[in-house]
């Protein structure tokens, strides 16, 4: 009987996704030669070349494109079997959840809490990753549901808008103003935020400190007495405790959060998980509204939206 190492299949899919043996090696945390050897072993097993190699990278051959859909199915079946076998005694079903770092505190963790309360027989596994990694995990069946800021539409995945995150400007000292020269950290929240920020807050565009840390930047600025844009949901506890302070008259930035589900997730489990998530979102929405309400109270004018065309007329 022919048995194929699942690591070879995953390596093939990584090269196919990145179009590069080098990039695949970086993502898999192995050497380029290890990736090449794995692909060669798989090609030897199948008896067909799967990639056309060139200086530009690696492109799937006709056989590679044909094999790709089978490879995805093989990984999915393997993950289903692994998760089913791994269900501990006393539990009848399993759900694997993935989320970006910034979406675990006060959202993902609460989701797990809610699921444990409402579905005590459910075995839960949590994964952390960036959007590309989580999308690959969703496609392969490593995770069955995910929370992402920038989801990708892929066959077999259903994407639903979950809530509108509010990014707000906070500072680590009392009575801050928009005059933040020398005390501002730019947190990169993606191209839309970067563009809106450059248009409407040009004085803060090049502060000499750029962080691609998401909500983790809140802890950085808190300890160094800096200011930055962070999610209202995430920093409410810092604001309530007086460790961070809202900057009056600073525009907010809407940043949508999406739930991504595998379409083959059992309907009853999907419904239960979705309802638990909506319960958490409702509480998060109330907390966000509280923070925005506080910002409005200390601002001289209505709180505007970063990127809103109306700001051009201010």
C-alpha cells in the first residue's frame, strides 16, 4: 500500500501558495534544501514533475495543478482524523479556532469562555497566526473557524462581517493633545489606515517609530509614555485604570473584523459557535460605544472618522 508522508503534501501546498521554494522554507521553518528534497520525493512517488523551476520561482505544472486539489483533500482528511482521534474522554465533538493576536484578548478568549459555558461537551483547540497562515489552516482544515482583519475569499470558506472595530488614539500621560511630536508611535494597521492617516494626520506620518504589532503596541506605548492608534475594545481596561488616556478631538478609524468558517463544519456546531460569538460581540459593542462616548464628551467637536472625506473640509 502506498503511504505518502503528510509533511510532503504540506510542503507541496506551501510552495504552490507562495510560488517559491525559498518562501516556503521560511514559512515551514526548514531549509530550502529540505523543501526541495520533499518536493522531489513527492514527484518521485507520483512519477510526474509538479513544478517548473526558474529564477523567478516555482510554477505549477499541469500535473501539479491537478494534484493540488487532491493534496488539499488529503490534508483536510488527515486533520479531521487527527482532531477526531484526539478528542479527550468526556467530550463528544471538537472545534479548532484560529485568530490574529489582536483579536484574542476580549474577543477570542471570551468566545472560548462562552462556548465552554454553553457547549460543555465541546473540545476546543486555539491557534494563533497572521492572516495568510490562518487562511492556509482554514483551507487545510487545521482550524474550522477564524477571526481575521483581512480575510481571503477561498472555495470552501464562508466569510461574514462580525463587527466594526474602532481604532482610537490614546496616550500614556494625562491630558494629552494632538500635539504629539516626538511622543507618537505609528502602528501599521494596513494600507487603508496608512493612506487615511497620511492624508489627515500628516504631522504624525513619519514619527521615526513604526510598529507592526497590532494591539500589542498598547503595552509598548504604555510602558514608554507614547501615543498610538489601538483598538478601543482592547484598551478599555487600560483607560478605565488610568494607564492610558483618550486624545480629545482625535478621529477614529473603523476597522472591520471578520469571521471565517469552513463550509463543511457541521450545521449544529456552526450555529452554536456562531451564536456564542454573537453574544460576545454584543458585549464588545457595548464596551466600544462606552469608549467612543467618553471620547465625544472630552472633544470640542463631533468625533470624526479618519479617512472620511468630510475631514478635508475641517
